[in-house]
């Protein structure tokens, strides 16, 4: 019994030592001169809030948003939640400000697909202009569409489906996907920010995992 106990103790200590060495190696790599956290610029597209039921006037009336800034409000909430969900690590998410995205880039991003199955296309975006916009960033995360899918049956539910596409500086698509969260009704910006935190965090973790696998 005593021998078995010693073997178990040794096994536990061995695995702890291995884990410690791996962690220290990873930390040393991060502290090295060549270490660079991946910078991911987030941009939401104009007029990208769509629905199978709601129109802008209804959304504005129910949420207190201005009808002509609904897309901006939704995009800002999702982008800021994504950025806030990652405190440390190999990736840093940066919501784009109004001056970063030039018309030659933003206006040339095309969206293909419908409802929840949407993805962006940068083929018409001038590569040099995109690289200027990215500046110190390594990737561009496009919030393609925020789709409000309303259903009455079996339960009255509003699905917020956010589709997104990740690109590198050379306009190559790295990943595309979507995530969703649900509400009972349309919510004001403060409640929406809270409701979308978990979903936004999942978007961030999916992208981090994708980039780690590259």
C-alpha cells in the first residue's frame, strides 16, 4: 500500500513538473524580443441589421435607439464585448473607430448569403488600402450581419444571430462562422450588451483557437 502511495505521489509530481516546464516555456516565448500578440481589428458593416420580422422603425421604438444608427449600435456592442472578453493572451481584439475604416475598404466589402448564413468577400477591396487600414493589426474581423430571427412557435423567441468572417492582411479568408443568443423581446442597448456577452466571448474564443491551430 505504501509503495502504491509513493508511486501515485511520484506520478502527480511528474505531471506537475511537466506542466510547469511547458508553462514557463510558453511564458518565455511571450517575453522574447520577437513576441507579438496577434492584433485583430473588428469592423461592423453598414446596414447589416436584418430581420425576418422587425424593421428599423419597430426596433427604434422598442429599444430607444435612433433608426439611422441601429447598425452602428449593434455593431459597437458586439465588437466591444468581443474585445472585453479577452484580457490577456496571444490575441488582442480592437474595435475599429470611425476614422480607421476608409470608404475604399468599408464600401467595397461585399456580403454573400442570406439570414444566418452570411459571409464577407474582400475581393473588390484594394489590397494596399486594406493594409493601410490594418496598420499594426494582423487580421480583420468583419461582422457581416446581425440577423434578428423572430419565431412564435413553439415559444416566442428572438434569436440574435451574428455572422462573421476573419481575414488576413492579404484578403485571404481565415475563418467564417456565426453565433447566437436569445431574448424574449427586443432590448435596449444596456440589456443587449449584457445578453450578448457570452455569445461574443464564444466568437473570440473560436477565433483564438483557429489562429492557434495555424
